C-alpha cells in the first residue's frame, strides 16, 4: 500500500510539473529590421544577398507571405506595434521632429503591451531605434514599459552609423572619436549590448526583448570588411564619385552603395544568427519565441536601389507608398516544439496584431481595445479568425490612405493636397503587383472601401489629414 501511495504521489508530481511547464510564460525576442524590403532576404526570394541565418530561422519556424507593417515610415509603424492600434486610431501617424531630440511622443494616456508584460513579471528591454518620444517626455521608453533601453532615441540621428552619442536609459553615452575617426559602429555596439543582456537571462524570469535594429536604413554606411569586399567584387559596381559637399559632410563617403547595402543586410543576418545560437546555447530555445520582420518597405535614399536587388519581389511601391511594396514585409516566427518548422502561412496579418498575441501568450487579460487579433491560433496551426479589413494612413508625401478588404485593395493618394480624390482599386488575387486600377469596373466595391476608410479614420488634432475636412 505504501509503495502504491509513493507511485501515485510521483505521478501527481510529474503531471503538475508538466502542467507548470506548459503554462510557463514564454520569452519573446522581437527583431525589427529598418527599411528591409519583402524580398531582401533569401527565404523570401533574394538572389544577390546571402542571408543564411535568417533563412535557417525560417526553416525552423513559420513564414508569413501576407504580413503587413503598421505604416510605411518609421515612427507610426513602431507605434502600431506598441499600441495595437492602426494609424487611423493611433496617436503617432507620421514622422514628426520633437525638440530637443527625437520624435512626437506617445502620450501619457497610452498603455503599451510592454507595460502589461512588465507588470506581469517580465524583464523588458529595447535596443536599437526608439522614435516614440525623448527621454524627458511622456514617450520615454522607461515610461512605456521598458526596464532598460539602449540605442538611438531619435530616428533622425540614427541615419548616422558613427554617432557622437547613444542613450543608455537616461544616460548619454558619448563617442568622441566618431565625428572625425569613425571608430565606433553603432550597430555593432547595440548588438554587443543585446548579447550581453541575453547572457544575463535565465529560466527563472520571462523576458521580452524588442530589437529595432537600424540596418539596413540609409545612410548606407558599413565597415569595409571582407563581406563588404566580397560584394564589391560580386557586383562589379562602378564606384560612385563625389558630386557635392553634402556627400562627405560629417559622414564616411560610400563609393559602392550596392555593396554597402548588401553588407548591411548580411550584417543584420549575422546578428540574427548570433542571437539564435546564444538562445540555444543557454537552453532557452524551447521557451523562447524569436520573431523577425521589418518596419516598412525599402528605401532609395543614400544610394538605396530596390530595383537592383528586386527588394519588393515585383510588388508596386517602396517606402512612403501604401502600395504592397511599401507595407508588405517578411515575417518569421520560430518557437522550438511549438510552431511547426518550415510552415508557410498565407493569411493576412498586421503589425498591430502582436499586442493581443503577446498578451495571450503571457496569459494576461486586459480590457484595452485594440485593432489587433491574436495570431496564436495561426502559430499553433489552428483555425484563425480573419480581420474584417486592414487600414493605413500616411501624413506625409501628400497624404495617403489604403484599405485591404479580402482580396480587394483600395488606395487614395494626395488626400492632404487635393479636395477631390478618387480611390484606386486592385484585386490582389489576380493582380498582386497592383498594375491595373479596376475602380471603374466595380463601383460597389469602391463604395464599400470608401466606407471602411471613413469608418477607420478618426480625427486627431496633431495629425490633420484631409484637405476637404476630416471625415
């Protein structure tokens, strides 16, 4: 009888242990590239740049073919991620400079999902580019749910890869040699801080690491190492010559921009590989999601050449466009023994879906209304609800609005400068490259999309959009 009691007790202990393991809050590492196009990595079709580590991440997890950023420029895209609100509802809807440094801040009233993770016991940290408020404002990273922040507070300063300073929480870290000698490459400094932080983690406390890298955003600046040299040789690129003083003012001159862009993507790929390897080495991979995506489409500034690299896989538009090339991004989610390895998901999702997704994974119940849907069912290869529609607006480049509704895509341009603006219409199933505007053929569809645009756009005094008056 005593032996039977011992066996029963051991079985109960085992069941309890398994249950606790299953209910354990997962670690989350969210990698956000900067201005990386949909097809700038190998697993999404890139032919000229080698990205073996990102490709391996895709093989270990699920790749999404119809994932959208929250915007087509930096600050509003990051805001949709943090708040779970699309740009018709969010408090940052464009890039706007804010003195003395940084961008328009998230207001005090906004509750971000890192704040909720932090409150539930997560260690939270952000390393890279912030863009949502200077350290003394309501948008301070440490006021929006992060225990630690290291990197650029200001996205404008992040164009310079050899900056005179970065921020470690509220402490300014100066790099006095950079303005003249270019000795401290910011992306490497930030990566070293990330590796140091992961090394400090264990399985006792869950962590959320938000990694908004600056690569491969312009300006195209990268150390001229063996990887760079290999792309100079591969592309047989004619060197760019200095044409005006602006080319060399305060920054290294880049004679081979194609090679530089490729080397920046390759460097980002190497960083991803280092993170994955370290998580595995520490034995944390079975309880750690690693997510890779980008904030918007590819750029042409500073020598960027999305046509040369076929960065959008033929989709129309680039950064600052609301056509597919400006907002559709790669998305890879890897979680050992949880997310099916090598899976392909073709369902549309958006950056604002991660707010409810991460809360669901952490077992956090919150009444905050968002525009997102938890994609946990999709990650578990189960039946996933669909969005009614997706909405974007941009308060730059003349003002733009777009809706995706099922297979239909509606786009409006110049809404801030024209009184009357017609809606373009595309069928993404038959015309994924948005070449044929079929609005005249489907007036009822256009009418419904216009109704969704009116429904989705809410007035915000800081972001007046429409010349003809707010809808």
